[in-house]
C-alpha cells in the first residue's frame, strides 16, 4: 500500500521539524512544498506532501497514517 499525508504548519521551524521527522520514519517527499497566506490568522503556512510504501497493510480509513 502507498500511504499519503499532507503535512501543514505555520511557517516556523516546527514545520521543518515535522517534515524531518516524517523523513526519518521512511516517508518520502512527494512534489514541491506549498506556501500560502492564511488570512484568518494573518500568518504564512507551509505544506508538503509525503508518501510511504507500506508492505502488509490494508488501507482502513480509521488508520493513523502518522504511525505507519
């Protein structure tokens, strides 16, 4: 199974740490990062898609993708 996640966070070092943690757990970058202004909070937000091939797992909509 190929798992997909979209990591998002305000434009702080926390976003880089979130992506780095996912990479350290075997997730791979998928596409380019996105950067946009959140008018509701007045802050910039970042997003990065990541994917991971997971053997022996059957998709379930209740699964916690971050724990794969």
